[in-house]
């Protein structure tokens, strides 16, 4: 295989890598998609309807549709946020969803290879070698690539090797347990509702969740505090909600990046996408939609590079993403930094979620993936209310 030269070698077959591979293959490029297999990323699985439209995803991949979210404060106070008539929160199972995306890439013309990435090597030839092993302990093999796309997740091996400072990207560690859903809805578990727990006892710096996935449910938590017991927090949630009796299907854990990398490419022939580029929304931890958008932008940038031979084309992916979503990421980052810092502030945050203006603009922003400017007076009202909460001029509940 040493003589094989691909236009693009994509390392990692999650939503970002599979999207990039599909787009490049459909554009007529030779693509090799390397996925190590046997791993399912811990993920709440929430996707907005816009994702299905933008990326031609069939409704059949949704395992559930959530019609409301419940925010639970440290005091136990619950605030329900119905989605209303503007849509729903789609829920996907990452095992099925990611495999469908990879298979679509293959059907679009990309080659699929189950293997573990080793490293990128340079031997004086024009194009780098991508080395990998098909089996643990097996022989090292290699192919050449005109461009390498690293979509191999948080703490990406590609990013660490090729992008200075990538190893210092801050992360939250996420852990969840997939359980068999209870046979019927109760006030504590509803198959059409996403529950989010803003409680320091369950996460000192992030949140915990219970998300419906049809016949199963995801019970998860995230934290950057290395001394905090994520498994213990999940055990507490399950015990509190009476879900400890439900069968556990599987357990998964992985880091989730908190901040986009300042640079996604090496200025020559390597670019990263998805979690490897750090594009997970702060505060919410939402990553699937942004991963696929990032994968598409990276594919476009790679295609421009392949056409012109100009490495500067690779920079356009990050520029496009930050122009479109950078402001939202900044706002969410500030929100996480302030509101998640103590239970007192978490209590006030949940109280704000009870405001109808806040709810409407939150859902509009989620559905459309941009800050909504259609109702300027609503923003003014929310700003004044937020300021009152910040200054403690409004009661927490």
C-alpha cells in the first residue's frame, strides 16, 4: 500500500470525519476513512432539526423526539421549558448514527478501513505517509495523502503531533450509562423530556443529564475536576430517580474539549476537525451539529487546497466556523464560567430559565444555531433581568 496516494486521508469516523469524507468523495476526490472501531462516544445524543435538513439525515435515525427540557436547581426546584410549536430536540444513538454516517461516506465513494492510526511520517517525498495498524500488535502499514484530516476526537493524536499547543486544550471528562428505559413515564422520567441537573453535588463545574433514547436512556455527567467521582454521581442520580433497578446496557467515558483550537492546520497539509479542533459548545456540551458543520468546512477548505495547491486555503475552515458560530461560543463560555461556579449561582440560573422570554430565545437559538435578533426588546428585557440576578436584586426562587 506504500505506493497508494489518496487525495485525503481522514482519521476518525465520527460525525465530523464521516461528513468530511462524504463531502470530499462526492466532489470526486479519492478518500480513505480510517476508523479504529469498537468505541462509542459518551454523548447525550441531542440534535436540532436543522442538522437533519442541512446534512440530509433521515428521520428514521432519530430514536426519540424531546418536546421539553427540565432544568433542576441545587434546591431541587424544577423548571420545565417546553419547545413549543417551533420544533423538537432530536435524539440519536451514537452507535447507530455514526455507523450510518460512515457507511454513507463509503457509498459516496470513500474507502473505509478499520485500523488504529499511528503517526504521520515524512521521508523527503512530496506527500506525507499516514501509518496505521489493522490489529493490535500487527504490522505497521502506510499510505500517502495529499491532505490529512484529523477527526480523531479530543486529545487528538493528529493535533498533538502537528499543531503546537494542541495538547493543552482544556477538557471536561464525560461519563454516561445507557440503561433500559422505564416501562412508563413518571414525573421523574419522561421519554419526551430532557432533564438537566445543575447541582454541585452531581457536578462541581458542569452538569448532569437524563436524556431519553427511545427504548434506552442516557444518564450522564461531565466535570473537569479530576478528583470528582463521575460514576458516583451517576449512581446518585439513578438512586434518586429510582433508575437503579433499570438494566445497564453499556458504560462509556471520554474527554470533551471546552475551547476551539486557535489554529486547525499546520500550514502545509494537515487539518483537524470536530472534537480534535475543540468545537464543542461551552455550557451545553453540544457537539454533534458543530462537528458536522466543522467537518463540512474542513472538507471545503481541503478541496480548495487540493485544487490550488495553496496551503493558506486550509485556514478558511476555522475562519468560516468562527465567523458563523464564534459569538455563540463566546456567550456560552461566559455563561458557563459565571453560572456554573457555585450552587448559589446555579439556583439563580435555573430561576432565569423560568422566564418565557428566555425560553423562547433559547429554543430559537438552539434550533437556528445563531443568536436571534428578531426581537430586540426581548433581548433588552432579558439583559435587565440577568443584571438583576447578577446583582442579587431578584430572589433566587
